[in-house]
C-alpha cells in the first residue's frame, strides 16, 4: 500500500524541523503519523532502536491500545508527517481494507523485532 499516495492531499500534514521530538516515550497517544518526507529515529530509554522514512508509520501502538507511547520519535531531518487521529484511523480501518492489512503487518514486524531484541 502506498501511504504517500493515500495521504498526499491530506489537510493534516504537519512539518517538524530536524531535531524536533515528534512523540515522547511515556506520554499518552491519541494519534499516529505517516511519514510523507524525511527521516525519523525511534528510541527507547534514549537508545535508538529503529528509523522511519517516507511511507512508514509511527505512533500506531499507543493509538490502537490507548496506552502511553512506548518510544520517543525524533526528526533526524526536516520532516513532513500526515497526522491521523483516532476518528480518522477508525474510518480508514472500516473503509480501506489495505490500510488494515498494512497496519497489521507493521505491528507483526515490530513484535518480531521486539522478540529479537529480547533474545540478544
């Protein structure tokens, strides 16, 4: 699924300069983002564990499970992100089956990565 194409005309595009904290570990999460342009770092307890770039999503776990953010996301470069709130997320899940499949695949990948980190 090409999320860039889906969200290119969104009214909810947000710019973050390099160095800006987009999401902070431990804070409540009521939205997620699609990375439209730029590079982000994802860190847990100040340790970088992943990166995100165009077409990736961040913040989905806290949005889905209504818990606090599990990681801090920082703009490594100037970034443009599509902001998806709970209402928009629910609508996408209902009306765009490919989006649901995409999010499930992302979550499965994150779970696999977490298992690998635990085993190390």
